[in-house]
C-alpha cells in the first residue's frame, strides 16, 4: 500500500474513493466536467468551489498531491495554446510589460487554463483510484458500446508494451551516439516514430488474427 500498483496511473490504496463503484466514479467525472465547462468564466467563486471539491476528494483518496502534480504535465499542450491566445486573439488590447495583449484573449486563456486544470486533475484522480479492469467493467455497466470498451481494453493492455519498445529504440539510437539536440535531428525521430507505428500496427494485426483463430466473433467472453 502507498505505492503505484498495476497501471502506471493507478495508485494502490484502500480509501473510500478506491472502493467506490467504477461506473459511479465515471458518471461523476462526466457530470463534473460538463458542469465545469458550462460555467461562465467570470464565475470565479464557482471554480473555487469546484477546486475545493477536488481537494476534499484528493484528501479522501490518500493519493499524494505530488503524485498527481507530476502527472499534470499532460496538460502542457493546453497551457502552451492558452499562452498564445492573448497574442493571436482579436479585440481590444491592453499593454502589459511592454506587450500588447488582447483582452478577450486573456479572458479566454484564463478560462481555458482553469477548466482544463480542473478536468485533468479530476481525470487523473479517477485513474489513480480505479484499476483499469474495474474502469472497463464500469464503462460496460454504463452501456458504452462493447467494441469501444474492447478497444480501450487493448489500449491499456498494450500501452506498456509499446512504451517498452519505444524505450528500446531510444536506447539503440543512443548506443550509436545519437542525441537529439536541434531540429536537424527531427527526421531521425520522425523515422523512429514511423517504425514504431508500423510495428504496433503489425502487432495489432497478429493479435486480431490470433483472436479470430480462437473463435472471436466481436464479443469478449469473460
């Protein structure tokens, strides 16, 4: 207890949040995110309340805040886009530190950052307190299409396999003296990504043929 277990995002524990049915947690997450997205940006008190709810849930879960904070890096592309909005949006401008920034762009950037952060944190908390197998079972109970659940199941199962292959390719490049330092090395990275895609596609074909040969008819029998 108190250490990651199973999938990399899952944090092993026995808190009330860990024991809660997966389908209820998924339903709460979807409802929470819909409410957050629908909340107007000027309603800062509402966003503070949402953050307070998440803080209480994190405390109940026993998941260390630092454990979640390290995984918030997944939000980086959204943060980068939000930081661009004040420079590319139109409308009235305001001078700040010698820069001419769009006022609507600043409002939109702030709203995007707040809503994305709350959504990502809620999603990470769900992943940290729910075993992937329980999550898939919960999606089935919520009547999510069976084939979509199966695709997600295979994604979870083979994500570590693909990650390990990517790591081996990186080690092979570095053992030959390659280190990506500037844009001139991007073509090599691109070819590696292409090779990884082809290998993953071929693995998927082999797995599918193996399933067909064992009588797979579109339904996974448990």
